[in-house]
C-alpha cells in the first residue's frame, strides 16, 4: 500500500474485530473523508462528499463495493459481508482503470479469508445492552494438497433502540443471518475459487423517523386531527418493517503465464428488499399514508484481466461486462382528509389507493480498461491508464395517483386502467483517461501525482414519469505522500485533491403532486480538500492513530425551484433570493453529506502481565455540520458532533483467547445520519434516521 500511487486505506480483519466493526456503517466512522447514511431502507456510502443521496429506490451508487472482486450493484447486498474478513480496502477518487465497474467516488473492496493450508478457524460471541447477541465463526481446512474449503457464518440479534408508541413493538432492532462458503483449488499455476454467500435481514430497522417540524409549520395530523408524534428514537404508525434477502455466487480463475497472470471473475448477485413504514410520522399515519418501498435486483458480471510485468512495464488490461434487471416500486396510500379539509360537506375520512409508482430498468454496460506503469528508473515511474465505457438502459415506468379506489395493501402493485406508462431507452459512452507520476524518494518516502476522470451514466427514474437524466462526470487532480519515518515508528500518509464535477445527478421530493421523487441534473460543482492519516508507535506498547480530513464542496452553477414548497417566492433561510421565475440559484451551497471536517483519533497502550495482555483504548471522531438538503435548510442538517468509543482488550496470545469490553457512543450523543423534508400534504415533517445510541457489552473470541 505504501508504494501504490493512489489514496487507499486498508483495515485488517483483526482490527475490524477489535473495534467492533460489523458493517460498513461502523467502518466509515474511522476513515477520513468517508461517511455513511441510511434513508428509509437504503444504505448509502460517500467518499469525499460524493455518494448517492437518493430517496427513491433503484438509484445507482457512486461508490463501487466489491466482495472478493465481485461488484455489488446494490449497496444493501454488501451489508452482510463483514464477517470472516481478511481485510477491507477503501480507494478514494474515480476508479475504473484497474478493474470492475466504473465509479466516480471510489471503491470499497471486502476481501474474505481463504481456507488456509491447515485446519484453522475461530468463534466469537458478543453480548450487550439492548439484548444484543451476536455470534460469528469460521472453519477452514485443506481437503487435499490442492483443494481447501472454508465455511463462515454470522448472526445478530438486538432489541430496538426505540418503541412504536402505537403498537408497542420494537423500532430499530436488528435480526440478521449471514453465511459464506468458499472452495479453492490451487496447484501453483492455476487457482480456481468458487464461493457463495447468503444474507437475510428481517427486523424493524427501516422507515422514516419523525424528527421535527420546520419553523412555522405543524403536522397536519396534529393540527387537524389531534394526533401526537413520538419522541426521539420512537416511532408511530405502520411498521416499520424491513426485509432484505441477498445471495450470490462468484467464480474466480487465476492462471499463471509466467510474467503475466490471466484473471477471470464471474458473478451473480440477487437482492430483494422491502420496507414498510409511513412518512407522516404521527400516531394516525396508518390511516393517513402507509407506504411500501420495494426493490428487486438480479445482476451478472464478467471480468477478464491480464496483468503482470513486461520489462520496464507493469501492466493491466481488461474487459468488463455488467447486466442488471432492477425493479423498484413505491406504494403509498393517501387519505382524502388531506384534500378535503375545507370541503363544503366537511372532511372525508377515506384512505385511497393513492400513489402507485413502479418500474423496471435493464442495464447493459461494457468496458475496456488498462493501467500501465512505465518504470523509467528504479525510483521514478509514469502511470498511464484509460477506460472506455458504453452503457445502455431500457426502462418501463408505470405510475398512477388514484383517489377514487380504496387502499388495499396487497397486491402491492396491481395494474389499473388509470395507469400512465412510459418506456424509454438510451445509451451513453465515455472515454476516461488517467495519467500520473510517482517517485520513490527513499525506501521510506513515496510521492505521487495524478489526473483522472470518472463517469456515471445517465438513467431513468422509475419512481417518476420523466425523460432520462444525463450522465455526470468528474475530473480529479490529486497528489500524495506516503512516508514511514523514525525507523518506521511513524507512518504518515497525506493526499490532496481537487474535483471538477459536472452534471451532478441530484434527487428531490416535489413535482406537480408535491410528493413525487425526481432526479435532476445540477450543472456544476467543485470539491477540494486533503486527508492525513498517521499511525505512531513511540514505544513498543503504545499506538496512536490520528486521521484528519478537510473537504470544501460547493455548487458552482445550479438553479432549481424550491421543491419542498416551503419557500415559494421568498428568500431561503440562508438568504438566497428567488429569481423572477421563482427558482433559486444555489451556487455556493455545499453538497449534501459532505462535512467540511472529519477528525478521528485513537490511543491504545498494552500492559503485559505474564501470559495476559491488557489494552485499554479510547477512540473519538469529530464530524462538522452535515447538510442534508441542497437548499441548505438548517432544520434538515446535522450540527457538528463528537462520538466517543471506549474499549479494554484482553488477550492470551498463546491460547488464541481474547475478550473485549466496549462502550460505543459513550456520551449518548443523539445525531441524525439522514433527513429530508416530507410532503406538504403532511405539513412538511422532517423525517430521517438516527445514528446508534450508547451501546456496551463484551465480546469473547477463540482462534484455532
């Protein structure tokens, strides 16, 4: 990693276990310029302020997540991958010249453990507050001199962080199951790996939590019907209910040709996701607007790479194919009470079928890529890469808004004569080069600089009848230093970057009905910043970690209407005045989910007492204000906050036994990871999701 000319962070599986990192969400809290959020039932990852802020299901990620080289088309499909992990690599900046799917923000590679050449494995039990019980284990063994097998599992059960004040049921609980099997053949020249994985989540973790009201606004159900709203962490209304089933299979072949290696990766991934909730937020939301969000994805990928060393040239050349058929749907009942408050005969209490938005999008993507390093000397190299991408999408969208038919939840998406459909097809292509230089100034100092571009294709919004949105592209100027100093007691890595971002795809709530999910292209934005990662060992038993990330982000040219409906024709809270046509120029506003500062520090010292090692650790992360709305609304943002985690690790190395006492979010910080302004029908509620409260417990492990 210290001689790779790219900003990359790698975390070992042992480090993940000691820090109680069991998913992507807890991983991103400890890495610079990387953040995680949830919206409804969707999981979203951001690198350097770039990720998917979609509200509607079906949107493509800007961060490519791989499990053992296989691309996960839907982020949720990778949520069950964080067990029996060898390491996790996070690459920042546009990716596409080395492998896999093109990505404008970066890539996360989750690499699981191989079978091993002797019997090995581990078991782990974690118990904690909120009735937490998590089990994890794996066993690997050789079946012969050339064949090995490994089986791994993880289960997680936890009661809710809150309660449904209507039903009394749990809210934000957790119930997941995950399995992985791996079979590997290795005769020295040929390696073949076959693996399959399965993940199931069935709990009450999805949905939108009621957070607050904008100034001067009151929830319709409270103002008119006398309903009440829940307190922090609690919920009112139908559900929430979340069910995710994901499974897949991957076949990897590596053939040693001498100076070159031929690699083939074939994979299939399936995701079925269904969440049930209500965006109203009140105790009467079940009769006002129950809502279902559904996504069903099948994807296939095929990648072939040839890489190795030819004289002074280190080279990789490859081809990639991706196919996905993805169905996404939103079903939300609407009560006529919203529309008949001032009707002559009085309000009409009738729950109608309401909004039925659904569609299927089929994607076929083809790419050729190459990455080459010309080693001019043993210290200086020139890096040249390129990717050509071609993507074609076919979409059929079917929408209706029906206030005449009574609401019946099942079937979720019945056909109706009032359906309005749209079928479209479009294609996009892009050539994205990468050039750079690197210099090994000494055995402990590596410097690099590069220029690269990235591309995210256009597409169709299956939740709204609209023409295809345009592709977006990014230009990245980057430089970095990687150093091991003071006899390798200090590792110091720094990177600085400047992004020019065009045609950003942004997601909004609005439209003629006020509750439709729209995808729009912002014109231009720029981002720049730096990242610093330091690991120090002043003495053998003391380790100090420090990470700092600064990010400046702003729209340079983006004009849009107030899609929330809160500030039509009047200044926005930040003082932005409306244009004569009622639109707003958002130039200067920061991007969403792009905090200006993220600072992380950790301190650990190991005490030795005979055969027992004891390591107290303290871990703290500060995140500055995070905007959740492109309009820079103060009530749809998260002010700066600090999270404090405490650990005490015990280890008997000779016996393979270890235990860890942990307390995460020790100060009980209440913070949001996402929020959005709800429909004007409901009274503009701010809904979203909270981060985890204080949790504590003990984890016990045995390796063999």
